């Protein structure tokens, strides 16, 4: 009986980790959707210009 409880413990821990990772990716995807692609491209281009000027 005790061995079965240990197995369930690690199963629960694994499930919690999987759910947490899934939520992180889901929320990151939602965050990127809210930023228009054109604005993202412009910002990226500006950052690259500043980096090239710094070199």
C-alpha cells in the first residue's frame, strides 16, 4: 500500500510540472498574439540598427 502511494506522489508531481509548463507556453503564445506583427518587426529592426551602431 505504501509503495502505491509513493508512485502516486511522483505522478502528481509530474502532472503539476506538465500543467505548469503548458500554462507558460499558452500564456506566452497569447502575449505574442496581442502584439501586431508589424510593430514587432519594426521594433526588431530598430534594435538591430542600434546594435550595429554600437559595434
